[in-house]
């Protein structure tokens, strides 16, 4: 089902070449939450063979960018933090669900949970954005 926010989120992601390179895609988008996913590929691995923390961060950061910019005006990250709590392997799909925890006139904060297909949490990400007027 189409909505202005959903359509805007899809347009934003379509204009992000880095996210496209990583294989990040929108699963769901609405006013309350944005969900993105990424299939772990061989190039996402670190030297230990698991998914690179930077790939998990990038997935969560994409979710932050999309949810914070979905309603407009432009929002840019000013603080982010990722806690890695699990691992993932090539062939698994990671899903990041972004939810708003607070939004004021100039600042907003979000929590993004990254999970594997089996539901195990791989990372918990928090991000604060500056809302430009």
C-alpha cells in the first residue's frame, strides 16, 4: 500500500549509491518505523569470516537516515552508537528496524535493532540527528 512517507523512503534509498552497493533494501516504511534488510555477501565478511561490524553499522545507519528524513525536513546524524551483540554469516539476511524514541524541533533520537533471520539480535544502534530548518 502506497503512502507519501513510504514513497519518500523508497525514493531516498534509490538515491543512495553506498546502500545500493551493500545491497540494502526497504522492507517496510511508515510513520512509526522503517525496516531495511541486507543479505550478507562474501564482501561483507571480516577476516574472521563473520559479518563485518562496519556492515552492521551501515545497515543500521541507513535505517536511521531513512526514518529521520522520512517526514522531512532534512535531518543529519550528529551522534551514533552501535553495540554488537551477535554474529552473522554469509547467506543470512539481516533486518534493521528503526523506531523513533523522541523528536523535537531540532533534535530527534532513534533506536535501531538489527536481527538475523532466526531473531537473534546482532546489534543495537542508537542515533541522534539534527533537524535542519
